[in-house]
C-alpha cells in the first residue's frame, strides 16, 4: 500500500470507530517505551478500556529499559534496578498476577566506609545495631525514621485513590492531594535542610543519610527532600527482587496485555486533527525504514530529555508543547568477577572480611557503593561466596572506573562488564513539578520521576496516566484533580 493510501485507510477506520457513538472506546493507543512505565501503562490501559483496544508499544532498545540483566560467568545478574521495598504494592500485584516468584534473600551485612575506616557496621544482631546507632548518633536515628515513615504513610494514600478511579493531571496536583503543602515544600528544599529542621544532626546526615543517598541515587543530601525521603524509605525494611530477573515483569505484562511490540525509535508526535477528539500521528524509524501511524491516545513512557536535548519532538501543537528540560544523573554499574582487595578496607586477611555490601560517605569519591551480588536465579543449594573466594561484585560509580581504581578495589579479577545509565533526574532543589497531560490525550508517565524515581513510583505514575486517559476519554471530570480525596474515599463505597 502506498503511504497515502495507508493514511486514508487508517483514518477511515478511526472515523468509523468514532461514528459509533460518544461512548465508543478508542481504537488505537500508542505507548512509547517498554520499561516498567510503558509495560505497566499498557496493562492498566487495557484493564480500563478492555481487550478490544489495540495497543502498540514502541521500543528502541530492549524490553525492560532500566530493568536489565547481564551475564557473567554463565549466570545472569541485575545491571539496572536491583530491588524493591516490600510496600511496592503495584509491583507485588504484577508479580502475583504473572505467576512470578520473589527471589530468595541471601543475607549479608552492610557497612559505611569513609575512605579510611568504617563509620558504621551492621552486626548479626539486630538489637546491637540499634544500640550502636543510638550510641553513636543519639536520637537522630529515630527522628529520621519518623520523618521517613510519615512521608511513606501519606504517599501510600495514592493506592486508595487509584482503587477508586481518581487521577491527577499533574505532579503538583498529585503531591498536593497526598501530602498538601508539606509534600510540595519537600520538593523545594534539600534533604539536609529538612532533616536538620526535625532535629537530625549534621553528623548523622554526613555519615549515614548521605551514604544511603549516594548508593541509591548517586547524589548528595543537597538533593530535594521528597526524593530523598522516598530513597531512604527504600533503605529500610525488607527488600525483594524477582526470581529470574526484574525485567520479567515488563515482558510478562506486555505478553498478558497482548500488546503489539514494535522495535522502532519514535522521533516525533504530531497533532493531526483538532476538531472533536484529537488524533495523533506517531513518526518512527526502524531497521525497515521510517513510518508513521495514527492514534487516539499516545502515552510517552520514557524520559523526554537526555544529555540536554529532547528525545522526541512535537509538531502541529498550538501553542507549542513545553517540555521540562533537566539533566539526568549518569551512573555506571560495573560487574566485576574477582577477588576483593580487603586490605583497602582495613582487613589484611580476606577471610575475616565480614561485609557483603559497602556504602560510602563522600570521601572515596570514585565509587558510591559495592555489593557482593547473587545471580537472578538462585537455586536451592546456592550459598553466598566466602570473602576470600572469587565473587561477582557490583560497583556503582559516577564515572567509568580506571584500571588503577579497579586494581585498588580488587586484588585481581577475571572480567569487568560495564553499563552506563542515565539513571535518575538530577534532583537539585527546587524540583520541577511537570504535568502528566502534555495535551488532551497525550500523556507522559515519567513526569513523576522529577520528584522521585523508583520502579514502584513509575508504576504508580503508569496507573495514574491510565486512569487519566480513561477519565478524559469518557469525560468523567469528577475523577480528575479532585480536592479533599481523603474524605471522598472514606464516604464512597
Ligand atoms: C543503575 C540503576 C539502579 C537503580 N536501582 C533501583 C532500585 O534498586 N530500585 C528501584 O525501585 N529503582 C531503581 N532504579 C530506578 C528505576 O530503574 C527506574 O525508575 C525505572 O526503571 C524507570 O522505568 P521507566 O519505564 O520509566 O523508564 P526506562 O526503564 O528508562 O524505560 C524507557 C524505555 O523507553 C525506551 N525509549 C526511549 N526513547 C524512546 C523512543 N524515542 N522510541 C522508542 N523507545 C524509546 C528506552 O529504550 C527504554 O527501554 C535504578 C536505576 C538505575 C539506572
Ligand atoms: C510551605 O512553604 C510555605 C512558603 O515557604 C510556607 O508558608 C508554608 O507554611 C509551608 N508549609 C509547610 C506545611 O511547611
Ligand atoms: C530462572 O528463573 C525463571 C523464573 O522462575 C525461569 O523461568 C528460568 O527458566 C530460570 N532460568 C534458569 C537458567 O534456571
Ligand atoms: C589493595 O589495597 C592496599 C591498601 O590500600 C593497596 O596498598 C594495594 O595496592 C591494593 N591492591 C592490591 C592489588 O593489593
């Protein structure tokens, strides 16, 4: 078919669908990106609109995005997002629905290294840990916990709102609904400022809080308080991951949805029709050449600006679409198969090295964290390597490691594999609070990343965008940006 004829045929099909009445469901939806955001939004969109809507998911790289594994010595290891908090309700739901399993936890102790010595060491005995924290930092630890718990408790309200079908058109509306001006304020000031205000000491922030933020975001306590609190929540309580690899959630959801995965790079989205419901034209490039297709709804589920330039352009919008510009934090993950240089950490005898996970304060600035990691498939007889044995270590660093730096951390190694990520937005405070709705039926899942970034936060954003698309399509405006939702969901059945 000639390109012109294809456009006419696509338009005829869409017009026929539109003619069947105001209640007609959309006929085609495009999702850009097949990370957790794209796969979750495809799944939620199908849940709401029903199985007859065609959902095309465009992916330029591999399904999973920042959920990825690489193979070392014939086993697979997580090279992107490694683990989730136990209260990640959407992720827990996906795993259950897909018949996947949690990966068995292999316990290991962690410690915080300052470049000269360990400022904090976890012991085998829980009470002793608490005692040490108390001894070293006084009430700071409890104050931090209360601060984090309050944020988490309020954030968890989102699940209730979503279960009742409520959606938000922007990040500001969503945050305000959960935590009012406290949450908005937390996006405008730094972690350090907020913690000092609730009575956490500078020393605790420097030793402990900074180390956790470095390990999870590669950023400092100058990052915004909201993102910081969400990341500190991830450091407490039990963490889990998916047996076989976290990315199985993405491929599983896409399969369940019977989404049509198209291997292509989306280059631009145009507004094709402005009368009545809009119609969008998605332009893409693939190995087979370039092409385009028409959609009733378009969801972008990837960052819109990396390395300082926009990844997708928008055409035909009046006024032109404004997309927030901001930088992403580069993060390098190196998987090193080798022998740790325990002398560097003050343990000349490798047999006595007790830690599986090392966080760092600002000092040894060439790496942020070092973990002795397990493969994604743990068999029943798996045991963690003894410290003097060769093991697979995951090193997180702001830049690729030089050979000399690797030689400092490892006595010797068999292999090094490196993945360079654009991992999270750079959370300078004040943060931007972008919209989810870029246009009537054109949405952006990753808007929420600008206040906090994790797999579960992305799933929450995906559910919000699916609900927003649904409520806007059927003009159910009572379900969008409602005030006083706490009261409304209490009185609704
Ligand atoms: C090293 C690292 C460690 C992390 N650790 C954790 C952790 O322990 N726990 C946690 O919860 N979170 C963690 N995160 C964050 C988490 O991975 C992300 O928040 C989440 O995966 C984002 O998912 P996403 O779908 O929004 O984006 P992505 O996973 O980035 O997916 C976007 C997809 O879109 C595709 N794409 C982009 N542009 C186009 C285009 N123009 N056309 C077609 N396709 C396109 C990309 O190829 C990609 O596959 C970590 C991230 C990194 C990098
Ligand atoms: C948020 O900040 C504003 C202005 O800085 C202030 O007036 C308000 O009291 C703050 N709210 C909270 C809950 O801290
Ligand atoms: C790893 O686990 C997944 C999920 O349980 C399973 O599908 C896969 O076959 C396993 N792979 C190996 C090599 O055991
Ligand atoms: C290990 O660490 C020690 C102490 O920092 C250092 O002197 C040595 O060069 C490092 N490398 C090796 C291979 O031992």
